[in-house]
C-alpha cells in the first residue's frame, strides 16, 4: 500500500496491484486458514498455482478474519490449516514450503509461545505458534531485535498519542 513497498517486493517476485481473487482461479489456489477443518498435506499442492496465507497476526485469540475476508472470496479453493495455534507469516511460509516439498505436517515440530528475555526482570511473551528448525523457533532476527529494543516503546507511545 505504501509507494516503496512494491519496489521492495519486486525483488522477490512479480508485484500486482490487484486482489488475489482477480489474479488466480479459485480451484488453483491453496488457502491457509487457521479455521479450516482439514490439515495441509503434500498432495494439496498438485495442480495449484498459488498458496495464499491468511491471517493478521496480533489478535489473541484470533478473530477468524481469514475466513471472513479471504476464504469466502475463493469458494472453490483448497482450504487447509497448518495446525493449532496462530502462526506468523514467515512461520506459515516455512511450514507450507516444507509440506509442499513432501514433509508431512505432523513431522514438523512446533513450539507454542515464545519468551524473549529483555533483562533479568522482564521478558516479551509471544503467544503464537512457531515451527522449529534445528530445535530453534523460525522467527525473523530483525523482529526479535526490534521487540527487544527501545524503538517498540517509542512506536507504541506514538500510536497511543494518535488514538
């Protein structure tokens, strides 16, 4: 939505200013929706052109917005979950990639909740699900650095001032 975002994203792939519903045929899409009844399986990717990862990380417990805002727009899509819990986008991408490469979902270790120690008296707790790689949570180190910095306090204060 910001001007520079399209430029940054174009380094990773093709950027469109259209809705996914305008770009992809519903039957050619896998949607990752936490409220989906069936878990993701490697065979779900056969004949698909895209994986759409729903979810807006932040609300705990989740409000089900993926179903309301995304899944309903693709009535013929393959809709799957990646397990219990709310995953970050990068964690969901990691899980989807492993499953698309043939790893069964139940073989992917997941940690529920993550504590980041600020100092000996305080910590930041993230109540989300994180896939593990080599026993460590898959989470952006830039995000960890931000969450442990003073910058987050400044940003929250600014948001509170704006109302």
